[in-house]
């Protein structure tokens, strides 16, 4: 085995920092279920943070662009929510209001509730303790026409 300038010994190969693997392995699953033409449920599982928040933002943007009248973001299976995740929810709520869309969030676990309470954003986001409660609330309101 040569030791020329184009070869490095194994001791010179940089090893990844311990936290890098943990960050790379983080995952977020987002699945949209069409309840009916007026209501879609966006089920989120995993961690919502700086690295994964853009995935959730893209899905919510798509639902907004498709003019879905009502969207429920179900965070029941979220195991971690950072401030970046809260920002995604606030931005999506603002875009929904501007477009005449209704966006509600299911906050059924303490992990997410603590972050929203700490950032004092629960008042800015329509939120419910269960998916069934959110579905009843969003299906009992007459459909609003966009642009009206």
C-alpha cells in the first residue's frame, strides 16, 4: 500500500461528530388524508425542528395553494417540536386566514403543548385536544367561498 501524496492513512480520515448521526437519523412523516372535499387532515409523526420543519411547511403550502377550505394538522404523534416547528404553524395559520381557509391544530400531547405554551402561541393558533373535537368543529361551520 502506497503512502504517496494522494493517499491518506486511515488515521487521517475525519470521523463524524457524535451528534451528526442523531441529526441525520431524525425523521418526520407527514400524511394527508382527505376526509371530504372541504376537509383534509394532515397527520404528522416524528420530530418537527429546524431540519424537518420545511417538509411540513411544503405540505401545508400545497394544501393552501390547492384551496382546501379546512385543514387539520394532527400533531398527536409528534415526539418533539422546536421553535422552528411553531414558526411553521404560525406562518401556515396566517396564510390560511389570508386565503379564507381554516387551519386547526390538534395538540394532544404535552411535548407540543409545552412548546406552544412557552412561546405563547396557543392563542394565535386554532387548537383542539383531539382529532374528533377538531373534526366536529371544522365540519359544523358552513363552507366559506374563497375570495369572499
